[in-house]
C-alpha cells in the first residue's frame, strides 16, 4: 500500500463509518460500536503504514476543490515530520479511547449516536493534522467544533449537557471568527493559503512576517486550546461522557490549537511569541489555583489540562515549538490515562464524581488505582516518567529565556502536585465515604486494558531515544538546540533540584493538609474566603454569562426585530403590498366600471388642485 493511499484511508475510514451509522445503524448500538472501533483500528494501522513509508521527506498531494476566477482552493495533505508525530498520537490514543468506550457506554441507550460522533470527530481531527492549507484546516476545524458539540451534549436530556455544549460552541466561534479574519488577511498578504508556499515566502522575505496576521490566526488557538479569555468552556465540557472528556482534553481537540501554532510558527514575529509565552504562563498558574476548589474528579483534571496547555504555549512562545510538541505528546499519554482512569472510577462508583464521596478505592479497584497513580506521577514530572522529560525541558527553556517565566512555571509544577495529590489521597486512600464507594468494583477488561497500555506509555513515552526515526524529528532538533544553549548545564541542575522539590513538597503538603481519605474539603472549612475566591475562578463564568445573557441575547433580539418588522414587514411585504395596490388600481381602468372611472376622475381633479394651489 502506498503512503498516499494509506493517508486517504485514514480519512475515509472514520467518515464512511460515521455515514453508515447515521443512515443505517442508528438503532443498532452494538454494531455501531463495532464499526466505529473497526474504523479507528483501520485509521491507526494506516497511519503507521504511512509513517513507516514516509522516509525522510514529506509526502504531499493536492487536488483543486473550488475555483472562483483567480482564487482557487485546493484539497490536499502535507505529511511531514510534525504531521506524522501528531497523527501517530491521535490515531493510537483515539483507538484506546474507542476500546474503553465499549465498556463505559455498554448500557447507554444512545450508543450508536455516541460512536457516530466519535467517528466524525476522528475524521475531523485527522483532517486538521493532514491539511496542507489554511482553508482546509478551517473546514476541518469547524467540523471538530460541530462533532465536539454533539459529543459534549450527548446526555441531551440534562440541562447541564445542553448548556455545556452550547457554551463550547459559542465560545469557540468567537475564536474562530478571528481565525477566519486571519486566513483572509494571510491570503491578501501572501497571495496564497498554502502552508508550504507561505513558509517559502517568509524564509525568502522575512520582512513579510506580519504581527497582525499572527494575532488573528492565534485567535483560533486561544479558542480551541481554551486559553485566556476563551477558557471558560473547557471545565463545563465535563458534562459529556468521560471518554469524550479524554478525547477532548488529551489527544485531540485542545491539542489541535497547539498543533496549529506549531504548523504556522514561521508566521510569528518575536513580539507575538513573547505574548504567547506570557499568556501560557499565566494560564498555567491560574488553572493550577482553580483546581484546588474543585471536588468533581473530572473538573480537577479539566483544570489540569488548562494548566498543561499553558506550559505548551509557554514553550512555543519561548521559541521551542518542538518542546511544545514533545509535551503535547507526553501529556496525551498521561492525561488520557487520568481521564480514562476517572471514567473507570465513575463507572465503578455508579456515576459518583465527588472525590469526597469516594475513598478506599485502592483496595476495591487496584488496577485503576495503580495506573491512575502512574498518571499522577507522570503529570507531576517525577524523574524517569514521561512528564519529567517534557516538563523539565520547558522549565529549562524558561530559565534560559525569561527568569520570571521559569519561577511562575515552577510554581505551576508545585500547584500541579498539590491538587493531584489531593485528588489521589482523598479518592483512593482511607475508607469509603459513601455506599457507591463501598460497593465499587474493578472495571471490565475493555476498560482496564487501555489503562494498562497508557500507563506503560506514561512511563516510557518521554524517552525519545526509543522512538522510531520516522517520528519526533522536530522534537529532537529543538531538544538538541536546547542542550547546546549557553548555560544549559547549570540550568539543568537547577531545574532538576527545583522541579523535584516542587512535586515532592506538593504531594506531601496535600497529604499533610487533607490526609489519607479526608472526609471533607478542609480548605473550604479552614479558609472559606480563599476557597470562595478560587471557586469563583476570577468570575470569568459570570462575565461569560453576562455577555451571553445581556449583550448577545439583546443584540440577537434587536436583529430579530429588524428582520421581522423592517426587512420582512416594510421592505418585503410592504413593497409587495404596494405593487399589488398599483396593480389593482391599473386594472380598474380597463374593466368598464363607471364608479371606478368617477373615482379616478375625482382623484385626478384633487391632484390637479393640489399642484395648482402649491400644496405639492
């Protein structure tokens, strides 16, 4: 099989499955699940076939899609080192999430709709990874938004799910509007939206790099990767099924924004890169604090994702896109593990999500507990695990570039260890604090196997020297560049000391403050003002609510009024009524009706008197 054929199959397999489920298998949940998992398997297999066949160069293909005079839109793919690395992660982690869903969604009445949504999501995300121009990226970008809207709102009978899906859709549209403006501006500036062509132009003429274009395109990243101020949708997205949370927060949707930045890094001037670095750093610290005021196991992990996305953005802004990609990949492993582990806990505890109503799960769900612990340690950056290599590389980049960023990111590492330690000590140790926890039992094999595989990847995934030569070229390049930077050796030892201290002190502080199997949120009782401040999340949700309820709804009502009364009433219906009246009047001149003729004579006489008297 040629690599081009393999790449086409990565797109066609999930698309065909989604269409088949929509048209033929809407009431056949078991068959829909089987076909969806099969499509994910084909996608994964074809992805690795294409990766192995790629060699050292990039694989490109392009077909004309639309043509409007001189403006032409192509449809094709650009499969280089960055795309190969991303596709390997998306396809493999996505397959594991599909397998996990077989057990988690087994009793769901709308299983067919769920797996259909998963398939179209995988199609859309694969399209973003492979697209060779900005327009095609935007098309698949919107498809990702549409499919995520479906998946987040899967439990459509609940108000929480409906509100969360609408919130995610609306907030992402704000970012996508800026993204679209950036695409138009880029085409006007460069005369093309092709990624390879724009990179060639900027390499030959560096002066053409434009901060305005970069800023507008970055809006898409801010929305999709839930960066400030468009971060409010991500925690609420936990209303969807847990496999959806894993898919959105680990391997795909939020990672798409970071991947997009890496794709267009050649368009970013220094001043915009600095802004991205500081933005990411601020989000990393902010989300870390917010996580302490959450009791829902999935919401804690959601804020953890926000924080780690901040680390990726900081690495990108510091001038190391390969390091950002490195952390994106390792984060996908341990964060997918943590979310699926949370799903296993929720499944075992009969849909209980409050960590202060759990406890004692280490004895009742040992495989889930051990794999979850590995994910926690990897996220904290414990030496030898996947998170250690990528997170420490980011801290070193911060220390060599901007000391304040290094200090704040180290604080973020301490916060990460603290809230993740709080989660593990409370939920898995001590004694059960509810009937649900008392009767918890280990999840079925279809759910446990993905946890074990992801735990293995969370252990060895950071050892880039073990990766195949066909993967991680950009990562190796940036890591090598970092290792040869002036002052690297001293900063490496400094990061090793402070990074280790951060996770050790954070985990021990959480154990000391909360204890094993704590029965209450001690922060809420001992420092209610601090807890309330953190739970308020700086009141961004209230600002969003004000925008939607007060501004957007009022504006929509105004537009509706103008549409009904001005456009439809006065212009459309009014003009139609005027034409009908004129037609009726003209017809009365030819029907031989004496009364009509008298009325026309009197009307003409009055009109003559008005003109003669100067009234008109």
